[in-house]
C-alpha cells in the first residue's frame, strides 16, 4: 500500500489503518511509527503531524476497534423484549470475538498505552459498555438504585461473555476431556444461566 | 543462583524453577534453554538431558503452575454445604489470580507449546478442573445425565471466574465510569448471580 501523494486530510486515518496492519503482521510490541511511515510511503516524520508517539497511535487503533465492535453490537437483530435483545447481543459479542480475535485482544487482552487516559479510546470503550447498559436499563428502569443494579448486572454479563470467549479461544478448554455435547452447548448454557439469574433478580 | 555441582537428580526441577524465573524477568517469548543453563551455572547442553526443547520445558513450567493452583484451591476452607464450598472455591480462585498474575496468564492466557498434548501439563490442568467438578458432583450426583450437567455448570462457573479476574486485571474496567460501590461489589454480585442460577437449576 504505497501512496506517496496521500492528501494530509487522509493521513491521520491512513496511519491508524497502517498501524493496525503492522500489529497484525508483527505483533503489538513491534509497532513503530517508522514502519507505519514506510508502509504509507511517507517521510518518517509525517505520522508525527497527527500522533505525538507510537502510544498515541496505538490508542487510536484500539479506539477504532471499539467503534467497529460497537457497530457490530448495534447491527444485531433488535427485539422488543429486553431479555431477547440481551441474548441477541450476547450472540453478537461472541461472534465478534471469534471473527476478530486480534481486535478483541487489543481491546480486552492487552495493556492500553499510558496515553489512553486522555484519548478518544476511553470515550469509545465506554460507548460500547453503554450498549449493554441501555438494554439493562429497559429491565431495571432509571432510578438511582437501578443505575447501581444496571452496572452490577452489566459487569456480571460482561464477565460471562469475556470469560466464555477467552476460554473458547484458549488451549485450556481444547485439552479438557469434555464430551462433544458439552463443548457444543457451553455458549447456550451460559446464556441460559444468565437468563435464569436475571429473571430471578428482576422478579424480586 | 549459581550451583555448578548441582546433582543430576535435582537438575530437572531446577530447570523448571530457573525457566519460571527467566519468564518472570524477560517474558515468555524470551525463554531459552541457554539462559536457563546460564542461570543454573551448568553447561549449555545440560538442560537437554531432561528437556528436548524449550517448549518441553515451558510445558513443565505451566504444569507446575497448575499443581500450585490446584493446591491453592484445595487449601480453601471446606464446607459440608456444596454451595458454600463452591463460594469458598470461587474466592480462592480470585485470590490466586490476583496474587499470581504471571502464573495465571501462563495457564489461561498464553498459547501452550505444541508439546503440551503429550505432557503432564494436560493431566495437571484436568486435575484442577476436576476440583470444580467434584464440588458440582455433590450437587448433581453421578448419573450419566449428571455428568453432562456437571461439565456444563463447570464451564459456566469457570467462564464467570475467568472473565471476572481478567476484567479486574485489565485496563478496560479501570477506565469505566463505575461508582466505587459497583467496583467493590462486582465479585460478590457475580457470586450471588451464580448461586441464584445454580439454585434455580437444582430445584428443577
């Protein structure tokens, strides 16, 4: 992807895309602004017009992953019934993680750069979390107590989803002596158990 | 740790310990038998008496982590009531992960070496999983159907625990705008929800 006459207006986005490619090819620890510049066919100094350091660029890459992830969650089939909607979102969460293991790992399995605290990354990450909060708000309402319960349940559900996909992607599960029926039904069982726990909680 | 006259009988264990230290100091990707030999003050060839390759040694390091982890789970306070016992084990699981992040990552967050399929590693990993299965067997019994349910529930509980500790160790949670009450009560809430789901399931 050589483009020496890249307009300045596009360079910022092009850097993010090129950095993403460098990470995919060489691993996150080998990202450098020099490689990004080389990939874009621009001077070594050019990326610095938009990113003060490699870490600023890395934060932008992870932020873009969060925006894609949020769009993917939003593209689920939507349901009137919040429980069905929650299940649809869970299915979409797993599909994203399995289809985009690198991006998933960048968001949830790697150390964010120190520059993250002042970046769009936080905003985009919170936006993804808010998609889950919004579905739970349809169950809990919007009182002050409800806001606490929404966040506790969001953390419970997120723990389940994150644990499930990282275990499914790991070697540990592969080597366990589970019968095929169990292996194939783990996601469904996890959804069922979340649903049971939520129903019991909401009926109180 | 220099010991030129290390008896052969101890070299095998010493290699595992030294490899663990090299990983802690330099990272898993920089483990080499050469560094292990240097650390032990033995010839470069000496570790090969016990480990055919770096990967064989790495599998032995991870296996040792699983044995320590299993001992830690077994050292929990034991209860007659299986639900209380399950909660005690969950607390112990979290404590281990938070106190031993490197070892936790080696077991559950890294790619196992290809040699794993023929090693003690699988046996030790399954042994850890069996600790959870054994508590669940006290709830479900030992019928054929029960064995399926034990494994489905074990995967549900493990997903929760693994998701919880990796999220707590990640940057993503740190940057979420959660109020302190929520942050402090996430583990308790996750335990409560597991307990509710299990109770409902067992009462059917």
